[in-house]
C-alpha cells in the first residue's frame, strides 16, 4: 500500500491533473480516517488486556 501511494504522489508531482490530485487527496483522507480508528481500537484492546491482567493477579 505504501508503494502505491508513493507512486501516486510521484506521478501527481510529475504530471498533475485535477483528477489525479483528487484521487490522491481521497486516498490520504481515507488512510487518515482508518489510522485514527485503528489507533482507537488498539488503545481499547490495550485497556482490556491491562484490566484482564489485573483481574488474574
């Protein structure tokens, strides 16, 4: 996925068109949203694991 995004960025820099810039922007927004929610889920899982560890002790 990282290579595809890097390829899109390079392609857009070398020969930008409105459509390519819009697609690249959409990809960046989607990845940002996914990363945000993945971070939240990771923190929740960590909290549950910490709580389970305290109960077992």
